[in-house]
C-alpha cells in the first residue's frame, strides 16, 4: 500500500502501529527530510503538531551514519544511526541514537521506510513511546 503524508496524518495511533508492524525492513535515508509529527487527528492534535512543526524541520542524514535534527532551520542535536531492533515489535529498524549528546541522551527514534521517500518513525523518551513521525523527501 502507498502511504501519502495526508493519509498518515489522518490515521490514529493504532492504525500507525499497524503500518509499523507491517514493515519489517528499512533503507537508510540520505539527505534532508521534512519532518511531521503524527498525533491523533483532533483539534488538540492539530494544534500540537503545528507548534512542534513551527520549529522542527525534520532531519538531515549524513554520511558516516550521522544524523542531525533541523531546529528553526539550523542543524542541531547530532546523533548516530545504526541498525537495531524496535522497542515496539523487536524487528529490525534504523535507530537514531542520541546517547552521546548531553541534551538528547534520553531520546530515541526508530525509522522504517514505508514508501518511496516516505519514512514512518517512532519517537521515545526514556524508552517510553511519545508519538509517531513522518519523514518525507
């Protein structure tokens, strides 16, 4: 199935979890990808997403298994990437590991490719699920 950003934004957490479970492989992204928070499609969720997206621009994936978040247009919060197992379903995914950064050591992102240039992410803090994200080329 092809997942557009519009479709992903309309899905519930449980529907996004089913999409995540249906994809057991990934391809490491390259370059700059625009980021979108995917929370429940409600008025509160829409406002929350707008606030986050007003300063978070996505991620830049660099050679050497490096990744940087784009905050207010600037590269910030560098991380390393590696293959690992998802905390959600114990299947392979790309892990964005912030453990070496003093401001990000409690964060973790997991990424799987769900379409051409479209990636579904799971964001965690202290290994507890926060929300889904979409990264789009």
